[in-house]
C-alpha cells in the first residue's frame, strides 16, 4: 500500500518531439507536476518583468495611447507660459476699458488697487502697473477736454430723430404752438417752481443769464440734437454737467424781458434747424 502511494507522488511525465517519418525523438522533456507549475510561474514572472522593463526604461512607452512624450510636455509648458502672458494682457485691457467706461459716463475712475484685487490673477508687476496708471491718467485728461462741450463719437447712436425716445420736459398747457416762420418753438405754461427736465441724455453746453430769455440752459444730445430751455426761475445744472433723460435741469419761472408769465420756452434743434417738438414729444 505504501509503495503505491510513493509511486503516485513521484509520478513523472515526458514531453517528446518526434519526427513523423523516421519516428526519431528530436526533443525530450521530463517533468513532474510540481516542476511543471514552477516552470509556468517562472515564465510568467520573467515575461511580466521584461514587459515592465521595456515600458519603463525604453522609448517604447511613447507608443502607448495617451502617454505624453517629450514633445507633448514641451508644448504643455509653452502653452502654460502663453496663457499666463495672455492673462496679463487681458488684465491690462480690463483695467483700461473699465476706466474708459467710467470716464465716459462721468463717474469717478476706479482705483487701480481695487481692480487688482478683483482681477483673476490678482498679480501684476510694477512695470505693468506704472504703464497702466500713466495711460489711465492721460486718457482721463484727453476725454475730459473732448467731452466738456460735446458727446463722444464712440457713444453716439446712429438713430434718426424719429427713432429716439424723448422725455417730456414739462407737463403743462401749450399756450403757443410751433410755427417755423413766426414762432419756431413752444411756450408751455405751468405753475412757477415746476421742475423742468432734460428731454434726452446729453451735456450742458450753456447755462446762464440772457436779458431777453432770462435763465437759460442748453443741452447737447446725440445725433446733432440740441434742446433749449428759457425763462427759468433757477438753473440746476452748470456747463459741462452730464444729464440723463428725465433728470431735473431747471425750475419754471418768469425771468427775462420777453415773457408775460410763468412758462417754459422750449426749443428743439436738429442738425442746425428747428423742429416741431410736438412731433416727437407728448406735452
């Protein structure tokens, strides 16, 4: 019984390669079950080690889809540098455009330090800051000179006068209508002290006293339009002020020699010629 068990444990196998014609054994391999499994495991380990070495230590790894090669890494670094430069350029333009908008709208230009804090990068070098501050100062001075008595060409609306929305300067009774030959303006009666309002956005180009018209204010609007308000009791704006449609500019009065009672003398000019305000404004 013990001999049979010993024979089973030491059972061997033979793998032979035989010539089909001569029946001669070319290769013979003797092995047991244990040696067979050890051989298979050894082959697999050696194969895995060889594949790992090829991938880790040779340029063959660059053929793996998605694996970055040296060229891709250089391109990524260059792109990062380019993006950083573009962010700085965009920040400078944001600084320039923000202050331009505020200057054109008559607001106080935002401080450079504030823009730096809200910028995406939050960082800029001293040279960029000095350059931006210089440009901003020069821009404010230039726009201030150009806009003192006019409207910037950049903000003009290319709309015909019929397409504009006029604000009623004064609610009252039209005591004398428009006549292009005799009376090229309107007289609107209202209680003294009533508020006179700007009919469009614009800039005050005259605000002062005239013996005939009393306290007078003139406003330049987009599209070569000028509105004139005469015989006011008090003027609320001065030359160079920016006004918006509907904002108070004066108080109804009875000043000047050519008046017989509290009313507003209202003129509307387009491209150097008077127009009938009642065609565009409901009083």
